[in-house]
């Protein structure tokens, strides 16, 4: 998780430097363009890495190249179709939603280049290979690629006096580098284990329930994406690009806690899946399963509590030092978003535990409830409290999801 933490810190630095280099309106436009690309990719991302782990970990552990190849063929088909679809969708967004994103005519072309990056954004299968191979060190270090490229680009921008157009191009180049490097790492690891790439397909006959799992994971991940990134677009539409920029800064700071949640979930899922499989087969593994969930939760909650306490006290000072006086008004938003991230961080093992126990559909229903809480409170509190209301809504939604998920797992583990 060290690489992920470094990436989180680098992302904060990158965003701070960009906010200082551009005026608030231009920075907000940069945020809206990148967020639109993230949302488009999310809408066409079926999270194939989870499918690789769920259906391929046993074959991989047994060095069954043929069995693992069938799973990989299916997920590669998902990656290929989704990469093409997201690229086409981003072209349409750049061409027909330019005014809504605050793009001038000169920025439409650079924004449309995001389609090139999205064309190779189907990295789920490669990530899945790294996960089943326990190469979470490589996954963590991979997270530093995009922020490092952006940091180098900002240095060039400062040296040559570049403006918003060049910043958009820098962000595009960073995304492209991130996707290509993930593909390189995944396929190299596959070869290292004596396996080969297979032809993409959308058929997986070994288990007819696979599409149910794929759709469940898809909707669950998109509920998160809508709350994390879709609300930034909505805030920009309602309050303008500058507010979207402020929201993005606070979100990026909170992501120092939120981003490691993804790595924790990915790292613990294979172990939880193996332990629960032992429970199903012979009744063993149950105590280890519970112990892993509880121990990880307590440790994560302690770290998260310390970070939230520091932000509550020094959040305004941090914003002033990093991004300037004009962003200090977002201190309340930052504190609440950090609390929401802390709740998610402290409960990072709950979702993979639900997947391992076969509760993916029920976990999705819980996420739906959490999303509804977030959206309703977002709409109710934004007019009353401004950006701070967004943070309160996020924290309430996270608490709702964690409480319901803990109840679900306690009931399931006891049955």
C-alpha cells in the first residue's frame, strides 16, 4: 500500500500546483474535463479484475493455464469492447458537451484526445493477473505513474508559461501512460508464470452465473463512481467550474485515505475467498475469516481517526498553505469528506468479505441505499450549506453503508 499512499500524496501536490498555476475558473474547467473522462470510463468499465479473481484464482493457484485462460479470454473481451465504447463516448462528450464543460473552441480538440487514452483503458484483466499473483507491490507502484507524469508536465508548464490547453494535454498523457504501464505489468506477470495471452471472447461456459456477478460488480462500482465523480460534474453544473475545482481539491485530499481502500479490498479479497471456500468445503477457515476482517478493521480505523482529527484542526491552514487563500472556504467540505473516507477506510474488508460469502447482490442493494442517501442529502443540503452540505451527505452515506454491511456479514457468518 506504500505506492498507493505515495500516489495519494503526489496527487495532492499535483492538484495544488495546478490550482496555483491556473485561475479558479480555468482550474475548474480542467477538473470538469478530466472528471468527464473518468465518468465515461466508469460507465464502460465492468471491473474485469474482480471476475479474474472470483473465477480464476483457483485455476491460477493450481497452475491450470487452460482453466485460467478461459477466464482471461472472457475478461479480455470485456476490456476490448469497453475500451472502444468509452473512446467513442468521450469523443461525443467533447464534441457535444463542450459548452456544459466550459470548453472554448480551442479546448475541444485537446479534450477529445482523451479518447486515445480511453481506447487502451481496458486494463482490468491485466490488473486481475497481478491480483491473483499477489503482486500488490506492482499495483501500488503503478498508481504513481499518472501523478508523476502530471508533475513533470507541470514543471514544463512553469518553464514555458503554458496555459489551460497544455494542462489538458498533460492530463491526457498521464492517463495514457497509466493505462499502458498497467498492461505491460500484467502481461509480463502472466508470462512469468508460464501462461500466454488468449483470444478475447464474451463467452464463459464454465459457470452460467458469471454475467450476474459481472453486472452486480458493474453497478456497485458505478454507484461509487457516480458519488465520487458524478457529483463533481453536478456541482460544476449548479455552482460553476470554480466550485467544481474546490470540490475536486477537497476530494483529492480525502483520497489520501480513500485510495488505499481500493488496494486493501483487492489485497484481502483472494485471502477471504480462499478462507470462505474452506468454510464451505469442510467447515474450517471461519474463525480466521472473522479474525482477518476484525483485525484489519481495527487497524484501519485507528489510522483513519488520527488523520481525520488532524484535518479537523488544521484543514483550513492546510488549504491555505497548499492551494492559497481563495480555497480556504472549503475547509468544512474537506473535513466531512475526510470523515467519509475514514469510515470507508476503516471498513475496507467488508465488501470483499461479502463477495467471498456470495453476498455480492445484497452488497449492491446496500450500495443503492447508500447512494440514495447521498443524492437526497446532496440535493437537500447544497442550497442550505453550500459545498459543506456535500461533505455531510457523503459522510452520512458512508455510515449507512458500513452499518448495513456489518449487519449483513454478521448475520451471514453466524448462519
